[in-house]
């Protein structure tokens, strides 16, 4: 067994190779003058793990090119971050079901697919093969322990996302709650935990994706007004679009962390060990 990665997921693939004690293939990437992507990865493999997160459309093309190189191999596909997964239904007439369109293409001719904290697990059925979603609840809990916080309160941005915060809190032995938004007028909105007071507490806001950081930043400002001692944000996937990191920092967030499903400077914990257990 060997592993090969797209350019997006080089660090995670290297860590996964180390965790599995298998070689990683040297893939060489370049672009033609017209913008087309070229890759060469000459080493054959009877069984291959292809690791590639999809953050951009180019990431998707790279993944498809690697699949074609190893089309005669037994392919296990690891998708650390799956772009297009949030469009998991047709909200308006004339829209594509993007998650289905992408999953059916990348899942074809593979033995299994692994995702990491995918936004909606119902997407897994579109791969049309053996597929599993790997949770990073334990790595997140272990990372939070390194922050040395005093009895932290683990919050999710809303009730729908509370399952992740609840799992993390269970492993860490911490109290948990979710944020609830109360709108008093068009401009007056209050965000606070559903039932647990934050006064004097170290707070950790956990979400699967940190995208623009707007919700977390607004929540942080209000939680400070409610007496929170410190606020930390931990995401599984660090997209950080539209100046999200600076937005969170300016809101007074003490630490901003994510995993290496999308490789960032603030990727403080890895998905490698959790993925290795499934492979």
C-alpha cells in the first residue's frame, strides 16, 4: 500500500503515511500555458490511498487526474475537506444538487471513501460505495486540554451543530451548551448560551467549519459583555474566507485553531491518526 496526495493535502498525507508506516509517492505538478494542470506520479501500486481535500475547483481536477493514473489500482479515497457538500439539496428550482454531482464523479472506481466531519452525512450515499465519515471529536478534545483552561465551557454556534460540541465535551469531561440568537428588532440581536451562564468562564466555541468567522466573532463580542473570561475558537475545517482570522482576532478571541484537513498556519492538531484507524 502507498499514498499519494494532491497539492492541497501534502502535509496531512505525509502524516497519514507516517501513521500507517507506508511510503508516500512523489507527485510532480505543473501547469500548461493555457492553465491546464499536469501531474506525473510514476510509482505503481496495487493498493493506493489518494488524499485530497476539495477547497477549489482545481483541487477537484487534481483529484480526478490522480484517480486516472491509478485506475488499475485498488483505490481508497480520503477527502479531508469536501467542497460542494453544503449544497446537499436543491433549495431552488433550477439548482444542481452539487454534493451529489461531485460525490458521484469522485467516488466512481474507488473501493472506499473517507470524509472528515462532512457537513451533511446524507451526502455519503452519493459515493455509491463503502463510505465513512471520520469524526475528530477526540483530537479536538485532546487539543483543548493543551490550552490548560480552567473548567472550560464548550459551546456550539447553534443547536443544529451541538452534536459536535457535545461529543468533544463528553471526551473532555466538560460542560456544554449551544448559542441561541434572540432578535428584538431589525438591528438589536442578542446571542447567549441556551442555559449556562458564561460569567467568569473560559469559553471554547466549536464548529465544523470556520468560514467567514462572522457568527463566532459576533458571539465572542456578546459573550465578553456577559462576563466571559476568555474565548477560544476551534474548527475542524479552517476555510477562513473574507478575512475571517483577522475578524476573530479583532473580536478578542484568544486562540483560533483548526485541523490539517485544510492546511493553515493555525492547524494545531491533525486528522491523521483518526483516519489511520479506518484505513
